[in-house]
């Protein structure tokens, strides 16, 4: 593994989350910035294509792309409901 691959793996692992059952997952909105996408619609297009690839490889999409709704602060007193995804390692691989 070269130095750049080590750096990329370290960055990827740094945004990993683990649930109470020990399952690893990554948030799509965190992954988008690591992959260099500033706008959600760009990564969302990749997610749509990755879901197709997931389904075509006989995997259950819902096991790898779990929809997550979040309330985020967009101003001093304003909240907005946004969509995110909890991604499996396999889903991240398909997106990248």
C-alpha cells in the first residue's frame, strides 16, 4: 500500500461510526466531502447508481443504504429536515 492509499484509508476510517450492535457505517454527507463533492445532489446521483449496482449484484439495498433523516440548524432559529444515508462499507465501495 502506497502512502496516498494509507492517507485515504485513514481519512475514511476516521469518519466511521459503530452502532450498539457493533455494525460499522458511514454517513453519506460526511463521505461526500472526503470524495470532493461540495453539493449533495452530486453525491446523491452516485448513491442512486450505487443502489442499482447493489441490486444487480443480488444484495438487499436496505442492508447497505439506510435512509436517515436529520434535523440540522441552518440559521439562528431555523431547523431543516434533511435526508442522509447510513452506508455499509460495501455501499461506500460502490459509491467510490
